């Protein structure tokens, strides 16, 4: 059963029922989508967000912001599916009962921009010297821009980390610094007879694409090249074949059914030597309730490929403003406060990776992370590419096409013919996608 949570201050307590109804999309949309209205002085600022540790941390500070603007705040925390469904219903109806929107800049911002659902923040972020837009990391900052307009502000970032077993690699020269070393060491440590694997990672067709992107970039490839499909290039083919071999020969059985939820426990339970996935999940391996490797887990940067180490460095969650909001100024004040220099440092100090350079260069904010991980995150951010999936309207469909050669490689099938067909299909997809974007 899906649920939603709400953070409401003491001043907002009486509005709990109304807030829950709004979070679930209940009530008359026509009433809240009337045009030409101005907001009532008593109207709360409504924030819709993913139920995430960042949102929870901000929620605990909501009264501080209410005192700042003199207005009540209702913050609804939803699952990803609930959030997507609510946006679809409300924004299609030009609803005004959501002001601040937590969005995935790489998954839905392009579509929201195409539909005219996000307010342009360019003048606000660039015109406020104290806010210091240039302080945001280059890659996440770039991902916040669509067609020359800043449509969101990154608040949570993510890179791939190499998790490894220190006890297994200390006699092998330490963690692998290149992808070639990773493959060789993973194959050497694999012992299928004892149920131990050199590597575990995502292999599910669509879900694996975002993690595979770092391999693609490090082999010198990209999803698109000069606006056309790039997944049929020699560089992309090499990345496909490498990843397939890594999981086929050094990974556990059933890898093509593994997303993060299935692959993470394999490493956490001491059944794999290496695991590459989001750095944000590191705490799972330090929790003795779910992990047996807490004393032996190590952290390293993404290994270098033929084109160097080029991991993704993305804004996993960002804040935008509903273009139909009647409280856009207050909505911006919330974003300005929640993503400020001070708040970014404070939240990152609690172990939640943010997007500001100043926080990443502050030893105090990094102290909550294991030192090896903090340095790995810093290096990955410096080298990072600001997207981990193609920048298209129909992201899900694109990932499905791109993931097909991944599955072929993991299954041990010939990758080249599958990649050739996927390249042609993705090329046709891009033509149609571009046509939709221009319409």
C-alpha cells in the first residue's frame, strides 16, 4: 500500500486533512486551476517532494522558513510513482495548488519544459549575487538548463562509487584504477563453486543504462553524437562488450534481472568483491543490520577506461516552480533558502551529498563521509559528466532501446548485431523525439 508523509508546522496542524487530500490529488482541480487569481494571504506554500532523506531534513526545518516569509508551508512527501502521477494530473489541469516541485532534471525536466509546466528561474539564479549560482558544480548546473533556461536547482547529487573488499585486494595492489584492472581482478577472484563473484552490478535492461553510462563515457562514447545515435559507434560497442563480459564472467547468475535493489545485497552480504553504483547508498554497507562487510568495505573513484575516468555526476533531485503557481515569489524564496550556501553545507554535513562546490571543499561538510569515499566523490565530481541517460522527451523508451545490447552481452550473445539494430532504432527514435520537441 502506497503512502505519503507530510511535514507541517504547529501553525499548519489544522490543515493536515486538506494537505493530505492535495497530495493525493483529491478535490476539485477546476477550483484550483482558475486563471487570473491571486493567492490568499492565508494560503499555504505547497511543496511536493520525493520521500527522501534530503526532503526529511528540510522538513524538520520548515518552521524556520515559515518565520522567514510569514506564511504557512505544507510539504507532502510521496513515493516516486505517487509524485509522477500527481504531477501528471495536476499540471495537465494547470493546477495552482502546488508551488514548489521536486523533480528529476534528467528524467522529466525536458518533458515538463516542453509542456510549459516549469517557471523560468534564469533571472532569479543569475541575478542574485549572494545566492552565487556559479558555486553549483558545473555538471549538475548544466543539467538544470533546458533550451537556455534554468528550470530547476539541484539539491541532491549522485556519482558512481567503486565499492570493494579491502581484505581481498590488499595483496593485489589495492583497488583497481582502470577498467582493465577491474575486469582482470574480478575474474581472478570469482569462485562460482563457492557462490562468490568478482563483480556485481545492475543488469536489468532499462535500469542498468544509467550506471553503464560511466563505462560508455570512459570508453570515449556517448548516447548521441552530433544529434544522432551514438550507440553504434566503436566506442559504444566496446563499452557494451566490456560490461557484458564483466557481468557474464564475473557476476552472479540472473544478472539481467538485477536492479539496485537486487544487486546491493549481494555485495552487502559478502558475496562479491566489487560493486559499482551510486555513492549515496554507501551507508547500507556500514549498517551491521543489513551488511556483513562493514569492517572490510573500501571506496574508490570510478576506474579509468581508454578515454580516462569519466563517471557521471548528476543532480538526482532538483527543485523547480510550477508555472501555474500563484506564489512564485514565495516558492523562489523557499528554493533560495533550501539550496543556499549555508543550508547546502548544513545538510551535506549530515551525510547527504549536495551540489555546491563550497560544500565539497569544506572539510567540515565531508567529515560525515568515510575519508576514502569523500575523496572518491570529490574526484568523480571533478571528472563528471552531467547526465547518465540521453536528454530526450521519452526517457523510458530511450533507455529500453539502449539497454538491449547490454542484456545481450550479459547473456553471452553476440553484441554487435544487437547494437546495430538498437542503433538504427534509437536513430529513428531521436528523429521522432526531435520532431515532438519542435512541435
